[in-house]
C-alpha cells in the first residue's frame, strides 16, 4: 500500500491563505494604520520612501537592511550612499522592483495612494508609518526596531530622546508662554495646525502657537489673521540641506508686531522639525532656546 503523499509547501501556503492564516514561519507586522503586513520572514531587504524612517533605521543600527531610499533621505550622510529610487511623490517603480525589496516603508502623508496600489500589483508589501505627536515618534521607532530586529536598540534610543525632552520641559516650565507664529512657507502662508507635530513641539518648548487650533496639519493662513494675533516670537523654517532662512522682509515691515519690535524673528531648521526622526529633539531644543533664551544661559 502506497504511503499518502505529503502536501507540497506551495499547497500548504495556499491552504493557509484560504483559511486566512499566515504560512508557518511567516512574520506578521501591524503597521500604523492598523493593516496586517505578512512577510515570509523578517525582512532583509527594505526600501524606505520616508526620510524620517530612514533616519530612525540608521539610528537603530539597522541600515544594512536598507537597499533603497529616496532623494530626500539625506541624513545621516551615509544614507546618500544607498541606491535612490527617486522622489517621494513619484518614485521609480522599476528601480524599486530591481532592488527586490521584502517590504517598502511608506507614509500616508507624503507618498501617494497610487504608489501603494502599484506596489501591491507588483506583489511588493507596503508598511505604512505616520506620526503627528512626539509619542508617535517612539511608536515608529519601536515598529521599525521590530522590522529590522533591532528591538534592544529601541530601548536605549527611546531613553536618550525622552531624557532630552524632559530636560527641555523642565527648563522652560517656570516661564510664561509667549505667543508663537511658526511659518512653514511664506506665500501662501502655511502654518502648523492642530494635527502637526510642530504644534506639540512649540508647546513642549514653552510657547503657545497662535495657529494651534487650525484644522488639519499644515493649513493655509492669512497674514491679516497672523498680525491680529500679535505673535511675540516668529519662527521662519528653512528647507533643504544647506539652504538659507526664509525671506524676512515681509515680517520686518510689520513693525507693530511684538516679535519684530523685540527682535524675536528667528530662522529654524525645518529638516529636523518636520521629520519625525531622532533629530526631532534637536529641533525641540532649538525652539526652546529661541522661545526662552533666559532658560538656557
């Protein structure tokens, strides 16, 4: 009597798919939109379409698994040595496919849904990250630590970041909170709203953003409304590595503003304030020193 044939591994995988379970040995991850991402094993080849995620993976020591990044992944400098797949809005799908990634890390606030759909049609899993609060930064770090199997590094990184954040909060606590206008872009005037991580950073730095109640993350805002709220500190974000500050002329002409009268119009580095990577604490410290110089003699 012939022994019964064992089902093939392909048949077992197909059966698991039909039953809604991951194949044996598979690695299952939950991304930040609550989607299950099932991979055959922990990913060894990762493409990052998110500069913040790229920075965090380097900070965790998982950069050996990064096989591709975007043109905007410019920190740390070693990130520029990784193969580029192009921009965030329209990365080269052909280049991504050539890199044979196990997973692509993307974001719903910088990449397009069309890109996600095309990657799925190519059979490339997509893991989505997102952060609009400082606590989310720690969450992203923990999730990327799982993806790169650098969980132990997450603990030390989180401890360092939280220690520096607490030091800033403690330093500015005794002082009154001045009204702060943060200018992401001058024309049209774009500011951080209630869903922007910059709004929380201003509060942690001891300020009160005059646009904190505005809807969404980075809405348009009228110059008249900004003037009416009489900001005591104005922050002008510069963009891009090595770029200069935003033009100050339109603000210097508004001599009735407390911020202009007291010489409190400052340039800040948008690269470290708009990205939710480990350098966000540097951005927080930069904000705190501009808002409360008296707290950092």
